[in-house]
């Protein structure tokens, strides 16, 4: 059996190396084509090729065959698993199987994932911790609730996990800097999990409508730094039409934008460089909306575009993906569609040609594009019931490093670029979007209170009293933040 297992691993490794080689050859051809990105496009610091030489600094451990158990949430809006028990020919599945077997052989342990549907509060995990149940070495709760474990003193500060090195590229520095308070870290995003990749937001545009309406090429607007909110609005208005002439705008007509309502405000405010919760010079979070005229001006524009210009096909869908999106896009009745990387899979079956771009800047004076990562990711915490936190740190560090070299290249180069994008320009946009991701705490940690609790409801009702609402909510929001700070400090 060991021989067969090693043979299977060798086959997977060979396939990955071959796919990466093909990818590198493709990238070389593109680099030699003379198609140079504009000044507003920056290449990501790490590439699939450079990932091969990355190593962790974890020493050799022998766990003596013990089981390292992880509790993970049941997710239908992102890639659910980090590990797989067998190969099945799917690229991501097989890479995750390889990750599991390599870590198991390296440390002489058994990696075990247990999935729970009890994910919408802290009660289940907290109950296990307070009862002293040591079944699980690591928990992966949803990020919406993760700060509460720090407040309850139920988890280790990652400074105590001696083998974790958050300076390594397999820990997402651009994301993880949002998760600290006064430099303290209790959780972090690592390359072993795909959910925070999946929940990156993009705009998909309809190429046929761009051509039919004689509109400017979105790729050129992005690379030239001219992809702005005004340009988005101008293009979207031209494609918003009462197609059947019945005087009623409904899903049978043509629109500039399709999206579920709760995603519209945060996608645009983050793209504009605004954060609902920001950090001060000492790394303490604060409520960034009250008194923020730029934020309020942006919100006014969003309401005007979506409601007054009617560019958004109105719906009251509360989920993450509107069921009508694929049909409307495929029949050329939607110019732009809001998507996450995960839900790009919904467009794979349609024949309509599409491209992928980031959300627009507020104005041309804004020097950088930004791409939102939504709350709903899973994230690792090490409970105080774990008697060997150094072992948890070693396994998490090794998993992040190995996944960075085996799983992420397949997810990124193959599953995303080759399956979900349909041209070289989209592939460049994907590189760019990944390097400009932003994690807003008001859209993640306090999503239930702020984004879904207030903004989603207001936007769905066309309630524009944002200034007064934020002023009245400020004391409550500041209380949430102060409680979190106290949890981290103590």
C-alpha cells in the first residue's frame, strides 16, 4: 500500500510540475509580446515559479502517529475543504490530497478534518473549550465571530506559536495586517485555505454588449488608470433600457449592473479606498464613517447610480449570488455583473464572452485600485485546550508553506485562469486583483452589525439617511471596537 500511495503522489507531483511548466511557458510568451501593463497595474510580488523555492523553518517533528484534528465550517459559498482523502482527477482536489499526505509523512501524524454545520455563532466551539474538550488541535470558525474567542480568552496569541512566521509569503500580509490590534495577532490567513481567495470580489463585463453599444474597452480603462466611478456610470446608463417597451423595468429588460443588494455598497466603498473601520498609527481600529465627507459623497453617488439612473436590476435576494444573473448575462441584458472568484464558476457554462476587471476607483486622482475580500472566510484559531500549541504552530506553518507551493498554483493558474477567464487580458486582471485585496473590519468582523445590519437594509429600501444613521450608530459601533481592543489587550 505504501508503494501505491507513493506512486500516486509521484503522479500528482508530475502533473503539477507539468502544468506549472506550461503556465510558465505561457507567461513567457506574454512577456515577450510587448503588451506592457499601464502604470496603475502592479505585478504581484510572488509568482507560481518563485513559490517552488519557498521553505518553512519548522524543524523535524515526530508526532508518533497521533491524530491532528481540525474542526472546519460547512460552507457553500467558498471552497469547503483544505484536505482531501483521495484523488479523483480534479486538479484542486488532487493538490489538496497531496498536501495532506506530505504533511502526514513529514510529521508522522494523521490530519483529520471534521465538518460542522453549527457555524453561525461562537456557542459550539466555546462550549468545547470551556468544557476542556481537547479533541481538536485547531478550530476554523468563520471570521465574523473570531474576535469573540480572543475576548473570552479562549485562544492562544500567535506570538506563543513559536514556529509561525507571518513574514513568509504563504501568510497573506496585505490581509493579515487588518487582523492585528496594537501588534497582537490571534489569527491569520494562510495559504492552506482557499475561502479568502474565493471571497475576493470582481466585476465581470459582457464583451458582446461592449461591442454592440460601441463602448470603451474596460481593460484599457483599467490599465490607463481611467476606470472610475463616473466612467462605470456612463457605460452602465447606455445599456439600461426598457427592452420590451412595457414601461416597467424588470428582469426582462437590460441593465448596466446586476448584483444582490448587500454587495453593492461595500464593493464600491472599498474600491474607492474607503474603510468603514480603519486603523490609527498605533494599530488600533476606529469607526471611520462619522464625519467622513468623502465616504458620504461616495454613498450619494452609489444611490444615484443604482436607484435614480436605474442601472441596477432591483431584487431583494439576501444570498451571495442572484439566481437570475447567469440568465440575464447570457442573454446580453446585463453589462456588468458582481461576482466573487468562487461564483465565477456560475458563468463557466454560458456562451457569452466575458472579461474580468476590478471595481472602479472613485476618481482618476485615486492612485490605486482596491479589491474587496468579503466576510465569511474561515480562519485558524488555536484553543487554550490544546496542550501543545507549538505543535499546532508547526503544522499550520508547514501546511501554509506546502499549500502555497502545491495547491495555490493550481487554484490560481488552472482553476481560475484557464477555466474561468477567457482571454489573456483577464488573466492579467486576475494577477492585479489578487495583489490589491482589502479586508474591511466593518464588512467582516462586524458584518452582522454594520454591513448586513445597517447598510444592506438601507440600500434595499433606498433609504439615504446614511449620515444621521451613522451618527446615531457611532456610540454602539465604538463600543464593539472598544470591547475587542480590551480582549486583545488583556
